[in-house]
C-alpha cells in the first residue's frame, strides 16, 4: 500500500472516507492523485458498509473527486445501496463503480441500480458480477440503460442468475443503446434460446464492441446464431465463447461468418475444445480453429488494431493463459 499522508485528505468531503480507512480492521487500497491532492481511488474489500460507514461514504461522495470505487463483499444489499445510490445520482466525478459479491437482489437493489443509470451520465463502468440481479433485475437495469445518451460504456453482469427470459428485456434495449461498448453476460444460463432472442437486436445495435458469453450454456445452435450476427456486424471487435459446448458445426458457422466480417479482432475459444468422437471431425475442428484465429489476425492487421491484455473484458485477463486469444 502506498504511503498516505493526512494532508492529502484535508478536504471536508473526504474526512469521512479517511476515517473509515483508519478505523477499519480490513485493508483499504487507497490511491491519491498527487497533482490535484485528492483521493482518486478507493478499494474496500470484505468490510460491512452498513449504518455509519455507508452514511459517511455517501456523504463524502456528494462532493468528492473520487474516480474509482471498489466495494467488494461489503454487504451493500438494502439500505446501504439505497444510501450509496442517493449520493451517486448527484455525483459527477466517479467513473468506475465495482460492486461485486454483495448479494444484490432482483428487487429493491436492482430498482436502485436502474435508478442510478437514469440519473447519472458520468459513470463509465458498472461492475455487478457475482450478485443475484436475475431476469427481473435485468429489466430494471435495461430501463435505466435506455435513458443513457452519454456515460456508461462498460456493464459487467457475470454470474447473476440471468436466463433466456432476461434476454427478452435486453433485446428491447440493444437497438437503442448509443454508448455501451462492453457487455459481459458470462456465467449466466442464457442457453441457445437466449442467444436466439438477442441475435437480431445485436445486428441492429451500433455501439457494443466487446461481448462476453463465456460459460453461458451455448452449443452449436447458439454459435450458429452468433455467426449470423457476426456476418452482419461491422463494429464488433471481441467475442468470448470460452467454456461452452461449441463443436464442429458451430465452429464451421463462425469460420464462414469471419470470412465476411471485417471487424472481429479476437474470438476467445478454449484451447481444449469439446472433443468430437470421430477422428476426422477432430481434424476438422483443429483446422477450423486455426482458420478462425487467422481471420481474426487479418482483421486486426487490416484495422491496425491489436487487442492487448489491458483491453480484454475484465474477467478475461486472469484466464488469458488458459485460452486462445486470437489476436
């Protein structure tokens, strides 16, 4: 942890945050912008942010210049989130909000988050992975997203109990999105049905550049639907399909689509794909995987764009060594 001098936190709006930093028994990761002499990032992990801590942080956020806030496993569900969102509606400085592992539910919590998206247009990243937003909660988020004409570019919803039913709400929202560039729906039970629901809306959408569908219960049928989307898309740059049951049929469809698509620079597939039973199918599988990688490399080269680890969908970076990053 970098050395923190109290002089950096003399602004009245930050005294409450500094108090939390001093009294907590857990570790806060604090970063200070030395040029403007203000707190720029605060990471709070495994600390119950209830009652006084939640009120203090919310009061600080009303006037602070904090740009990145991580609240991991902070027991935010219910009144703490309500208090936090109340402050963030008026906040014009925060750009990244990470709320992972907080047991956020599909009822009042999702309602509050949807309300945040309706009123806040400066937040650029919202991470809600490993919660319980579910299908009804996604409806609230989508309602807020439809109001976004500037602001949110990254929405991470991994492992949130979302199913194909939730994709109905997303399908209504995708065509009108103007600024969202990264959408991660990995580790949700979307299935082929869910992919079919969002196939046409994805074609119409003009903003999403990266789409995360890892471990989403997709088989060849879903891969074919995604191939139809790729064949029509002129802007998608990255697609994550790791940990799905995509075999030769799906790979063939993706390969054919990439011969038409000129934008996809990275299609993430498992190094060890689900094995076909017949040897000749295994050989075709290997050839298709190689051709997909080559198509992505060609797209990246022609566009002058290479996808670095820092540009990955956030959940991908840790697993990059275990997958094929095809650009």
